[in-house]
C-alpha cells in the first residue's frame, strides 16, 4: 500500500476503478467474466505501471521492503496453488522458494527440495497415472465444494486427528500397541457415532453453511484494510515519510535504529545469490520445466 500510493496516485484512471469494482463483484458472484476483467486490469498494469516500477531508484529501506514483499508473495503463491489444487503451479513455486531456504539457513530443506522436485517432475514420464492424479488436485484435500478451499494434507491430518481425539476418546500420545490399535480401529467409529448424535439436535441457525469462500463474506476484507492502514501509518511514522517517495536508510521499523554497514552488506549481498544460483541451476531448473511458464525465474 505504501509503495502503490506513489505509483497509483498519478496514473490511476477512473475507468480502471470501475473495472476493479466490476472485478470485485464478479469475484463475489463467481462469474466467468472475472477472468476477462482480470486480464484487462493486468494488461493495463503491465503497460502503465510496470515500466515505472522498473525505473524506481529508492533507498536501502525501500529495497529491503521490496525483497520482503517478494518473499511474502512467494508464500501467497504456495497458498494459492494448494487452495486451488494447481499441481504444476505448486511445483513451480516450490522451486522459487528454495533461495529463501538458503537465506534462512534451512539447509536441510535447501539440500533436499531439489531432489524432491526432480522426483515429482519425473513422474510425468515414469508414472503418468500418478502424475495425472496429482495434476487433477489429488495432492490436496477438498473438504468442501466451495472454490479455493482445498487444504494442505498435513493440515487435514491434524484436523482429523484432533477430531478423533475429541470425539473418539483418545487422549495424549501413546507408544502402547493396544492404545495405537484403538486409535486406528475404534476411534473413527466412536467419532462418527458422536457426530451423528450431535447432529440430531436442531440447529439454532443455518448461517454456518457457506456457499462462498469465508473471506468473501462478513468483515474480513474490512479488517484486512484497517490492519493495512495501521501498518501503513506505522511505517510512515517511523520512517518520517513514505520510504518509496523519500530515500531512507535501512533501519529497524520498531526502534528506528540504523542498520550497520557490515550488516547491510550481508542483507543485500549478491555473492550469496550467485552461489545459490550456481548450486540450484543444474539440479533444479533442468527438472522444473513448469517454472518458466508459471512465475518466471528470478
């Protein structure tokens, strides 16, 4: 929001505001027109805003914020690929986040993720049946017919285990063989009986049944905007202005303490990026053909 205030303030026409409103309405109604409207907005953005982004010459703080936003954007791509069951997009974004495993010193992930990606991409030739099943969305769990609500497999397992422990009477962790047998054989039946009993009571309201994504209803969007405005105000307060309008040194947004030069060199180090590219280019890019078509290499 802080960055786009600088760009959009001088370039946002009225007809684009109308298109954004139409896109919001089409998204709520799950209308097929939303794809065409989105393509029009994206085309305008690429033609009018992207050139200004490429010409930006900001200070160290703005550069750091942009790197942070790129990392958050990668996480949003993972969530998008899983919630929509997009297998090829999921593989592409996994390749894209490998550099952050290096940056956060998660060396096991950085070392094994290329191997995992190579094995998954090899399924397209070695096991076409499994590949087509994964491409159809079988790598995530759909517990609802509402679009964009698929869950990660580990998240679904946690929910299921919690349900079995609550309704099935299984408490705590056990290494006892008979206890484990009870967990896998009797608790599902006990949980099913308890749920049938609870569902037999009349409901006070049917408002819990949803026909659309929960973030499209209620006050979720309003709260998100209010939180963004608070963060926007906090950044401008500690930076004495918009860091994307004024050149600001790299400093802590909490204490306003300036970052030392040696630490700044570590944060903006290009050598580590070159080493990471050398380590992953041969092992990852060759086995991830979906990366170029999805998000592009960085």
